[in-house]
C-alpha cells in the first residue's frame, strides 16, 4: 500500500513538473507577449534553448541516476526550475530571458519522465510497466492543468505575476511530491554502474533503432501538436475541439494499455501505437473530403503517443538490459528531445514551402519510417 502511495505521489510530482516547466510557456504566451513586449520569435528562443540544453544534459543526469542519485535529481531540480521561472518574472533584457531558460533546460534534464522511469527501473527491474502507466496516466493531464491555470493566473496577476505562480507550483507542489515518492527508492542499491555500459549499448543495433524510431515519432507528434490548429483548420474541421482531444486521448490510450496488462507484449504494443499514429496521418489527409475526420485524427494521434511514452523505458530494459540504464536512457532520449526542439522551425518551413498538404505528407512519411523500425524492434523483443 505504501509503495502504491509513492507511485501516485510520483504521478502528482510529474504532473506538476510538466505543468510548471514543460507547458508553462505555451500556457502563458499571450500574456508574456503583453508583459515583455517582445516578439513571439524572441520569446520562443527561450524554450528552444531549454530543449537544446536538456538534450545535452540528459546523458549526464542518466549517469547520475546509475550512481544512485536519481531521487536527489527529482527533488532538487524542480527547485532549480522554480528559481529560473521566478527569475523570468524580473527579466529586463532578452539575454536574461535566455539565460534563465537555459537553467530550465538543466532542470528538465533530470526531473522529467526519463529520470523518473530510470529511477524506477533501476530499483525494481523491467517489470515496472504498470507503475509507469499509472504515472503517465495522471501526468498526461498536465496540459489540462497548465492552460486553465495559466489563463487564471495571467488574468489576475499579469504575465510576470503568472510566472511566479508557476514557480510556486514547482516549489510547493512538485518538490514535496517527488520527495515523498522517492523515499526508499535505491535503498537496495539497484544494479551498480560499470564502466563501458553505454559504450556496449552504442555498439548494439537496438540502441540506434530505438533512438531513430522514437526520434521520428516525437518529431511527427510535435509537428501535429504545434500546428494542430493550422492542420485541422485547413481541412475545415472543428480545429479547436480536435486539438483539445489530443491530451485526453493520450490518457485513454494509457487506460487501454493498463486494461490489457502484461498480456500485451511490449513489441506488439509498440506496433499498435505507431500504427495508430500512421492511421492518424491518413485520416488527416482524407479530412479535406470529410472534415469531421480531424476528430478521429486527434484521437488516434493522442492514443498512440500516450502509449509510446510508456514503452520507451520498458523496451529499453527489455532489449538493452538494466545495467547502465540511466546513461543509456539519457543517450536514447537525445533524439526525441532534439526533435522537440526542431519541430516548430521545421513545421514552419514545410508550411512555407507547400502549405498544410506538405506538412501532412511529412507527418505520414515520419510515421511510416517509425513503424518500419518498430517492426524490426518488435522482432528483436520477441526473441528476448
């Protein structure tokens, strides 16, 4: 019972961390424009820099997890993020803004899903899919919390004051939740790190297959999410309603995975989730004829992506083992994080070259490539 309570505490902590760090910018963007007087591009340079710093830092924090420092990262780094977000409320020059977002990138590198799941797998082994599913089930609602909260805080306090509110969310909510949730984790020591674990993983085709498959998938997803209103609106469909369905659909996908339990093998689940994402691209392409299909697009995209975030760590444990899990997980995560940083600029380029049609075609091509890689990974998983 106590272990179950700690998992739910980690779920709350991850929800508040994602709301406070990951979704803060998007939830406050209109208010930030008004408060700072900078362009969208100037403001967006901050989160882009943060993701680049996160990509650089994640392999290092993964190594720290392997040394038993994961619980410390999960409690200390939300505090660092809170300091950075609070500091933004007082930023006067653009370089202040960028420097503080770089600190957010450091915080993100060691207190989001990668670190949380690596801590659990290091401590408990590969059979942690039910626990990870519970965490993502709750944390999938982070955007549902962040956007209304951001609207309310901005209306009451303005953009700068709202940043202080998100900082308080991290310091008074995420930090104590992680502190309780990680109590006792690592007490048994897990698997001690050995030199060369990452080097051995880099020599295995499964490492590169996972990095490529998940990198392509995250690029597909961020293109769809970032330009959802453009893509769905171009089809004449209910763009706002469809875009709002993506987050709840992730939760539904995770519920379905939880209901299937361990009877559904990880490799098969990966194929099903990427198949749903590919079908979403097909439905988007057909929505020009039947605009209501954008609703099905959003549902399939969200459900498929909701499962992917669970499968990343458990497939790694299944295919590459638990030794050096944190460092290897951090290295694999570089591709998805870089995809997250690149998606807004790539999407804008594709829209400029060929409009929504070309962007839709690109999303479909990315989904096909990821699915082909997943078929290969699923065959490897079936042999383990």
